[in-house]
């Protein structure tokens, strides 16, 4: 059964859209992970991302915007990828952890050693 993945910071363009997300839709990762939700800063961006990735995933991808706690509370999401600016890593990662989700965070984890240890 594929891991149901949510992606925080996945817009239709940018680093995550060009480097992190595309491998999820090709073998071997496509059989291991299923993208089920995205979260961006605003509603329009979230809807555009959900539309784009629903087509690529051949299934419905939910759209969330604003605080990471919303996507972290989704029972249909097993694991969350955090792909936001490093200045927001700590805030977002802690919401994911508080939501009880497994976490993948792109490097660097925090802005400094103290933030990294806290996460």
C-alpha cells in the first residue's frame, strides 16, 4: 500500500515543483508514494497546485492553504514533505510533528544548530 503523501510548499512552479515532486509520478517511487494533498500560502495557489497534481497523480489531490496544522490534521495523509523557505522550516515542521505525521524536510533542517535540535 503506497504511503499517502502531503506536500507543504508545493506550488505549480519553483524548486519543489521541478526537483522534488516529479520523481513521485515515475517508477519506482510512484508505487511507493501517492500524493493526496498539497498546502501553499494562499487559496488560489493551493487550488492551482491541487489541479495540476491531481492530473499527474491520476487522482484527487486535496488543497490546503495557510497554517500547516490543517494538512497535518488530515487523516488521509500519512507523511508530509516540508518544502518551504528555511526561515519557516521550524514553524512548519513543529506543526507536522504535533499533528503526529512522519516528516521529510529538505535541507538544511533549521537556520542553525539550535533550531535543528528543536525540530
